[in-house]
């Protein structure tokens, strides 16, 4: 019986540590618990996948991509709606991107999963904030050395015109960019496991979107193969209700909820 551990975006910029650009309250403790879990249960884990939120500076989810009607860079945590952009209250800094942005926002809002948020610059490729939590890195390195198996690493978010919360696909797929489409290779790895453990950050966004996409690709009879390690994931501050609603919905769908202390490899 194979067990796969999926760790979503355990990166410095999401940790509640000095210097992090988008800290998630409790994330550092989450990752310390998860690292201890990997060290204690390594023999029961057959595969590990790490995902990395990965962005450029001028990303649609970052302030510098945008301008207000007065030509100013909007502050982080500004929400960008199709209506606002169509009315000129918030526009891309490069006017040539306006049609593409309007099309993106219209499609995003039609899906009903998220509204577009302008976040602080985070997980910019090449920065310290893009790197792994050090204890997760140490635990994964030890697991690799002990098992002789490589950890699978997945980058998401490099297309700067679409949000990419889920590791499975971008929120709005760019038909010209295959990296935004469904990652069939990743899905095959996750769905072929007899048991899929999930942890990471943040519960309200990237964990939520990824697990929703994985469960949607499953036979409904198989959702019990998925276990969320709830003490190794936390919501973005202000989005606690979304995190709680997600856990409730997944539990109702048959997904298991456990902690790093209650999960048993013999289960």
C-alpha cells in the first residue's frame, strides 16, 4: 500500500517569521510539526512532492502590475474586479495588457472560486522568500538519503497573467501556455497512491485549490484515500472562514482529517 505526501508551498515567504512577505499565522509551527512527522514516519512514506509558488516581480498578483485611476501603485490586499478594471478604477500598468486582463477577470469570476487579490510581492523566483522552510528541507533531504528516492518538485505560477493557487492547474488556463493547463503528470502520481497525505500553506488558498482539483479528478468512491494533516496547514489571516468551510466540505466528501500525531501508517 503506497503512501504519498504532498507538501504545498512550504516556503519562507509564507512563514510567520521575520522578513516573510506574506506570513501565515502559525505556518512556522505547522512546518516544524510536519518536519517531525516526516522524520518519525519516513519508513511509511513512499513518495514526497513539494510544490513551489513561483512568481516574477511584475505578476498579475503583485502591486507593480497595476495602477489606480490616479496612476499610483495599489497597496497589497487590494481586490481587483472585472467591474473596477472595466470602469478604469484599477488598470494594468501596461495599457496593452488591458484586454487580456479583462478576459482573465471575467473568466475567474465566472468560476466562482476566487476573486482576484493583489498580494504583497511574494515567492519571487531567486529570492530567499522562494526557498523552503529549513526544517522541511532537512527532513526531505534525510528522507531522500534514507530511501534513495528523489523528492518530486513542482513549480507553479510562472505565467504572470493568471493566478495559480492550485498545483494542478492555473485558476484561468492560458491556451498558449501548457504550464497553466492540468498537470497530468502530477495528477497521475497523486491519484495512483493508495494513501495521499496533504499538508502545507495556505489552507485557505493553495491547499484548498489543490485538494479541490485533486478530489474533482477522483472517483468519488476514492476520496477516503486523501488525508489532510490539519495541524500542518493554516489559513491566510482574514480568510479563516474559507479555510474552515473547505475542511467541512472535504470531510463531507469523504476526505479524512487527521493530525501529524494521530495519523498512523498502519491505518
